[in-house]
C-alpha cells in the first residue's frame, strides 16, 4: 500500500450528476449539485468514522475532514477541465 493520505482512500468515484442535464433550471441544478455534494460528504465521513472504529465524539471532525476531501477532489476535477 502506498503512503497516500488515508482520507483520500475513501472518497467514492463521482457518478454523472442529474444536475448536469442541460434542460434544468439553474436553481434546480444548484439544488441537485448541493444534494449530491452532501451525499458524497456523508459517505466519505462514514468511511472515516469506520476507519476509527466509530469511536464517539468525532462526528464533526469526520464531517469537516470529508468536506475537505470532497472539495479537493472537485478542485482537481475542475483543474482537469
């Protein structure tokens, strides 16, 4: 196993979002993108908690770390485009 940041190992691949449909109203697209982001953060936070053995008292830390991971992932994708 490589010395990757352990948080990055748990970020799920991003599936095409329904918000990428060209015929949707911009506000609807934003709502869908935010819902997708929330789900991705939730899943990443779960895997971070799982890695710690679900020890109590770290939910906020897991959530904030997951937000950072998702934001970095999205920034990397934006740079590729």
